[in-house]
């Protein structure tokens, strides 16, 4: 039976890439520790930048080189890493960043009926506006930020807070010279194609057996959106200097700065709001972080066994935190070397 990659849960909200790192993470207080970077310049680096060095995982003469990814990154940056180019050219495989693929068990007619319903889940029930579903103080903050970054867009006023906040965040990044991806994945794809190196997705697949019921349950989980909405307002109001500093640190390869600069917990709050809802548990999304981790680690072990050299992508946070993916490999006897 055919399957359809759903867009109505995390992907539709622009949160899917963060699921593995964030879904099981407790949400930090809204008053994030940004005081130390409040006075940092918000000028974003431009031009050709090398990015960070590569982590090295090895056993015997088999090596896995890992690049840490970050979001957001400088929009006007031109990432050019000779080291990455040379490593991919000499590799037998490229392991892509872990992600979640949600699939629905539907046929062709089901696809035609499901997509409109999925996009309908973007709006509040009964045509309610954000002013009607948000606490007045929160809506007042939204109005200020909306005018600054979204202008007179009226359609967004009928979106659920979860989706409205993601649109605000996207436009705020753009206005401040930042990009969610920085074009890194596109560059990796191009290098792999140029050198004829096959890419391997490390997706964890979740089958949605009853997509219509899932969409209905997703709509019923709307009250949890407010947590994500408020944290996104906090992030846009206060965290952009720190996000810009982290983006610059990635572009220039300053790992020490990445370790020291606080990260916004916006995605943690938003993913926790979605993943913690009853519908997510019913769909079997409660153990996604563990399953996704296991999927990537299995692919990494196989690559280290089969290939003399492999190139891989992982979120930078997974490389910097003590209990990250590579810490597991190190505990299993693999040697892990951190870039200087």
C-alpha cells in the first residue's frame, strides 16, 4: 500500500529537524540565560567561511568524520570547507542527519482527501482568531512583533498559535540576516554528487495507520500551542543576539564560543508541546528520540565496519553535550577525537 509523508504535525510547523534532540528534553524557564550576550553585536558574518572542524570516530583503520550542523546560520555566508570536500571525495558513503519520516497508510484517493485536511489543521477551530485564543498580554506582545516582522498579514491571525509563531520566527530570522539551514545540506548533496559518493538517509519511519483520526486529535491538542507561542515571542524579543553569535561562531569554526553561548530553548518548548500531547503518544511518537538515536547509531556502526572512510552529519548540540551520539560510540570502544 502506498504511503504519504505527512506534513500536518512537526513538518508542517517547521519543527521536524529538532525532534530527535528536543522531544525528550525538559523545557527551560522562559527567562533564558541571555544576559551575558545581551550586548553582543548582531552583525552577521558574510562571505566565504570555513565552518567548524570535523569530529573523528575510528576503530582500527576505519574512520567516520562528522560535521556538526546548526540552526540558524548566517544567510549571506558562503560555506566553503576544503576539509569537508577532501573527506567526502575520499569517502565511500555520506550519512545524512537523523530525521523523522511520518507516513500514512492511504491510497491515491486518501492522498487527495488527506492533504486539504492536513492544511486545515493549520487554522484555529471555528475560524477563531489569535486575539480570541490567546491571553490579552500575550496577544499584545504578538501585535508588536507581528507588525515589525509580518506587517499587515491578516491571514496569519486565524492560524493556530503553533503555526503563527513559526511564521514569525522565520521572518524574524530573515530580517536579522539569518537562515534556518545556511545551505549546508545543499552543499553536502552537491559535493557527494560531484565525487560520486552515495548518501544514506538515517530516517526513523513512523507509520500513521489512521491519518484522519490523527489530524482530528492534532486539532484537539491546540491548547498546548500557547506554550510554544510564548517561548517563540521570548526568543524573537530576547534571543536573537545569542543566536547570531552562535551562528557566527559556527561559520568561523569557533567551537569554544559554541560551548559557552546559551542556546535558545524555543524549539524545545515547541517540540515538547507537540510531542507531549495525547495524540502524539497515541501515534507512537513518545519513543521517537530513542528510536531515532538507535537508527543513526546503527548506520554509523555499519559504516565504520564496511567503509574505510565515511562522512556524516549530526546536530552540533549532539556533538558538544556529554551524553551525545558520539559519547555512546566512545563508550563502545570507538576512539573519538574532537577538532582543535
